[in-house]
């Protein structure tokens, strides 16, 4: 009996198993039938794939799954209709296609496509008119490529489009009349292109439009009032164009009441800020910066406003009270004078940032201690810095006339990212509170430069450095004495920027600096340091910029017992010291960073951190202030010392060098042939050399020597100013540069020499210069280009700016 029950049980289990197995097979077959790829769709996709030399190693997305062993409906980025098997969606985002679209491309045979995304695919060239074949498209995204042409003329018949994203290409032309056919559009984005046109006069027909982004083109004309009659709009970007005239919103009851983001910055709008902007009660972000707006800020009923940028206009008056509800407020570079009486500090509980720099403020409101960041630089503030300033997260008070600190001023127990008190009227010893900053009240960047602080740098500053200080700027004060030997103890690992130049400091550089493993920028120039050359600095792995000039460093720079190092160095200035000795042929071999082009994404050193790195350096004979330092700039200045011997052959390894100054030394023997490798030099200051292959060189100066004979007939010599050859009475061949009155006529035998081959002339000219021995120096001196004193390629004046200031 028991056996019979067990048999029934076993039979039941087997039956159930077979039932489920059959069901699974049927489901699989059904699924396969539903998703089976049509052959014509597969062939069109494969044809499209073979049109592009896709580099799989450089692609975020891969097309490796696109092969006949897999159903094309399961290929990466491909989606088919469940019933028909037709391809309805294709996502190629971040696939390195590296080619242009052909008119007969397989892509345009996918007539049933509804969604096509080809964002950042390295596509280039024009879009073929075959795009019109894809008439079922509801979503088209070609953004972030290098496409050109008048694409908007091609999409007018794609009337099903709801999302058209074409931004950050090089599309040109105008907005055609056919654009009005796209009435189903909910999103239109063609930012960062090259459109030159007016907007359609009547845009109220785009009833579904939610996002309208045309920023960063060259669109012009009056303010597009009709655009703001679309009720569904939530985001509008008209910034960075050429629109002009007053900002006017329609009085119609039909308005964009859902609008939350409005970008009108960097145009030519003028007149007052319109009160009608209150028609957008849901507005959160408003950018009006970089226009010509005038007058006071009106009272606006924008209770949901979180961010307001009115910088770079011509606004004036008081800051009204209703702005105390805004989280981030940027009003810099206007003519505001004070906070209005109704400005309620008590409401600033959510206040994150306040930038009122470059205005005409003469005093504070009671306190702003709830603000995370405050920028009050370039105003007319004076007197005592209030104690509540030390409680903020980011403070810039530079370029005012502050002279003292409140008695209770101290840095609170929180992280302060930046405290900038530079360019004020402080006097006397460094304030006592800088020694009370510990790990619990960390300051990342402290700038007390360009004041009149005097006395010594206290040893207790060590606690601030240990506390995590990254940037310390004390330059251009009246500080004196020595640097404490143990100022940079073993824990001082975060310091990356140290500038104590332009003081009266003396003694030796403390070797404890070697503990600052993250130090990138060191400037001690124009002090009275007297010490052997600190070759031990070469072991700092991150050191990029080093200025030791105009001190009293002495002795050789090469120590055979110390590794040369300096692997990350790109700028060095040790000029005007008492350094001497020879440089071995391999001296520059370890300076690896000068041989390589910077691969950093940031254009300038310091981008992405609190301070931009600044420096002053002789460029073409002129002391030049670099407000920013390009990441690809490379420079060496060893001038004004007593070096002897040969110029090291390894100088030719520094192929990215832009500026080289070895003048005012006593280098002897021949110029190394490897110098011809420095094809990117823009300014050169040497003893003697025939300039071969230096096609980038723009400045040379041979004045104040005893050179004789004909000048070389190369074009670079004849491009120089006459002043580059002055006070060499026996030079000739300068008639085209200086005229016959500036140089003597050549003697008959010298005239014969002019018939020699050009290389013979160069050799003769150099030989004549060498013959004068000690009387010859500065063969190639950096010449001041009188009409263009600054090289625009790497010299631009920038004002220091807060990352929040610029709208996207």
C-alpha cells in the first residue's frame, strides 16, 4: 500500500515537471517570435556599422554585439517593436564613430525609428537630407559632436518630433519658417552652436514646449515676448547671444506660469528690470548678468527664487529686503551702496552665498553670520573687520581699506575654505588668531598678501599648517627675520601653495619644507635668503613652479651627492643670485614634465581649486605679471648668475619649453646642437647661437655687444626691431632694418663676404662674436617687442572670479 502511494506521488511530480518544461519552451518560442529581428532591419544596421571605423578601446559604448550570431533586437543600443520586429529605437551615445553620415547610410533605411540618440559620438560633417526619411522620429539627439551645416532646414517635415537636441555642435544658418511645423515639440536644445538669426516673431503656437535652449549662439533681435506666452514652459535659455533692447513680458493672462529657470545673461538687454517678471511665481533660477540693465532692483513677488545673478550691469541703489529670501545672490560689478532697511538678516537662515564685490559699499549690515560664503572685495569698506566674519565658510574681503580686527575675532570651529584679506591697510605684526587655527577649525586657504604686516613669521603658525592649510599667501608685506626651522613639520602634508615673496626674510630656507609632499608652487623671491642652492627641493614630487630669484643663494646648483630630481617642474626662476659652477651635460634629464605636453583638462594651473596661481617673470625683457598660468607654459630663467662651462646638451630634451633665459652668465664653448630641438621657444636669451629650426621664436636681442660682420640672412633676424642690434658698431647688413644711417657701409672685402652661402655667413658671424671672449655676453637676449609687449597666446589679464559667478 505504501509502495502504491509512493508511485502515485512520483508520477505526479514527473507530470508537473513535464508540464512546466513544456510551458517554458512555449514561452521561449513565443518570446522569440515576438522579438525576432527582421532581416532587412539587421542588414541596415550592419551596413551602418561598417560605415564607421569604430575604435572599441576609445568607446564608452561598444558595437561588438552587432553580429549575425545574435538577434539584432538584442544588440546593444537597439530596441525593436515587440510585434513587428522593426527597429524603433537606436542609442549610440558615446560610441566613437569618428566619421560623417553618408546620404545612403544604412541608418536612413530604418524608416520606423522613433528614437535616435547619437550624443558625443565624434560625428562630423553635414547631416544628409536623407534624415527626412525618418519621418516617425519623436526623439532626436545629435548633441556634443562636430556637425556643421543648416540642420534646422532638414527637420521641418519631422512633424512628430517631441524632443530635438542638437546642442554643442557647429550648426549654422537661421531658424527657417518650416520650424513652425514642429508644434509637438516639448524640448528644443541647440545651445553652443553658431546660429545667426532672429527668433520667429510668433512662437505661441508651440503649445507643448517645456524646454527652450538656444544659449551660446549669435541670435539677435528684440526680446521674444511671444515665447513667454506658452503656459507649459519651465526652462528658457537665451543667454550668450546678441539680443538687445528692453526686457518686456506680455500683459496677456496666458503666460509661462510654470517657468522655473530663466537665463537671459550676456546679451545686450537694456533698461530697468521689469516688474512684470513677477508673472512667473514659480521661478527658482534667474540669470540677468552681463547686460546693460540700469536703475534699482524693483520689488518682485518671487517667493520661490533660490538663485539670482545680476552681476555686470549698471544697477544702483540699495539691496531690497525681499532678496533676503534668496539662497544665492550675486550682485558684483554694479553700483550698489548699501542694504535696504527692510533687508531682514533673520530670514537668512538658508542663505548660502552673497557676492557684492566691486560695488560702492561703505559699511556692513549688522551681521551675515548665517551666510556660507561672502564676497565683499573691491568696495570702499574700512576700519575694523567684525568678529562674525570668522564664522563664515568662505570670505573674500580683499581690495578694501580694512586696518584692524575686532577684539573677539577668531576662526570658529568649522572648515573655512578661504579667508582672503589681501590688499587692505593692515599694519603691525601678523594677527594672533592665525596661531589659533587647529585641525578642528581648519582654514584651507589664507591670504594676507599686499598689506603692511611687519615682524617675524611666528613659530606657532605651524599649528595652522598642521591643521590642513593648503594655500598660504604672505607676499608683499614687510615681514623680516628667519623662517622657523621646524615650521613645516612631518604632518604638514597638505600645503600646496606657499608665497612669501617681496618681504625682508633672511637666513636659510628651512629644510622641513621637504615634508610638504604636495607642494606645487613655491615663491620666495625678492627676500634676503642667504644659503647654498636648496638642491634638496628636487625631491619634492609635486613641485611645479619654483621662484628663488633676487636673493643671495650661492654656490653650485649641482651637487653630485644629491639626486637632481625636479620631476614635475615646469617653471623655474633662480635669476639674480650668486650661483656659480658648471652644469653637467645630463642636468635637465630628470625634468620629465618639461618634455611632455600637459594632459590636464584644466586650461590654467589652479583651475578647480580656490586660488588661481599667479606669478611675475621677465618675458621678452619686461617684468610681466601672469594673472593665470597656462598648464602648457614651460619656462627657465637662470640669468644674472655666474655659471660657467658648457650649456648642458640635455636642454634639448625640454621640447615644450617656451621661455629660456641664460643671459648674464659666463657660459663658454659651443652652443649645443640639441638646442635646435626647442622648436616651441617664443623667447630666448643666450650667449651665442645660430638660430636653427626655432620657427616659433619671436624675440631676439643682440644689442650692447661687440659683434662684427654681416648678420645672418634668415627671416627671423630681419623681423627684429633695429634696437635689437644697437651698439654693435661693426655689424652690417642692417640696411633693411635700420636704414643706412644706423650702420657703417661695409668695406670692399666685407662686401665680398656677403656672397658666401648663408650657413657660412652664420658661422663667420658667430666666430667674430666668440673672438671677443669676456666682452661678449647676451648673444640672444630677450628683446622687448615694443608694439606688443605681451604675448596674447599665454598672457591674458583675468580678474579673480568665484565659480558661482558665471552662468553655466
